[in-house]
């Protein structure tokens, strides 16, 4: 099974089924797919009827291939980008990656700092795929993501009820990648 299918299955597991919490800025969702995203991708039915196959297709096309995360060679970083994109949008995920790359680029050791433009272009991709410590990059991305969640909760008090879940699933869940997926041998076959 291709890694993106395993990653998307994990995202769907984390996101769960149908939710329509009036406090959630994302609105009505199923499998983590918002109503707006479903409509933007041609789904016109009730969100309660959205199939897991449709959700997988949307994730694969809009959150994996379109932003270019399939070009990230490190599985941990590729999953981190996918997961962050699902929660904050692909452009924001790439901006967080670019900021993290720049912060870890001491004295331009790995080339010039990246333009923070939210696009996974050649320079960003080259930096990420040659950076020798992907765990550090992933951890810093999580710290940047945590800061964004705190900022959201401070600015919009109705969102505070979600902060523990955001942090638990997205920031503090630092189990080893192989343990999280139980796929270490699956990906290598």
C-alpha cells in the first residue's frame, strides 16, 4: 500500500465521523472534510452521507498531490505536512515548513533562507529533502503549529474548547512514526 493511503487512513481515524458543532469555525464536517471543501470538490449531497471513499479522494487530490507533499522524501515530514494541511490549509502548512526551515538554517548553512510564500516550490523542496535532521524540522513545525493554535484560542474564545484536542492530536502526539503507523515493514515491501 502506498504511503499516502496509510497517511490518509490515519487522518480519517484522527478526525472521526460526522460532526456539526456550532462553535467550530470549520462548520459541518465528516472525516475531517468541511462542507466548503466538499462543495469545492464537487460533492453536493448531505455531509452525513459523504462516503469515506469521497473523503479519501479529496484528501489525495487536494491535500497530497496538489500541494506537492508526495515529493517530500521523508515520511515523517510528508505526514506532518498532510496533517497540518488538513487542519490549517495546505498553504499554511507550507508556510510553517518554510519558517521552520529558515529557523534551522543557521548562518545559511543549507543555502539561502526560503521565501515564506506557502508554495512548495523547487527551493523549498530541495531544502527539505536534503536537510539532515528531519526530526528537528518536524518538531519545530509542531511548535509553530502550537503557537498558531494558542493565537486562535486567544483571539476567538469560542474556539478554546477545541485547544486540548488540537494539541493532543497534532502537537503533543510525538510517538515514534513507526509506532504511530505500525508500518515500518509495510512501506519497505
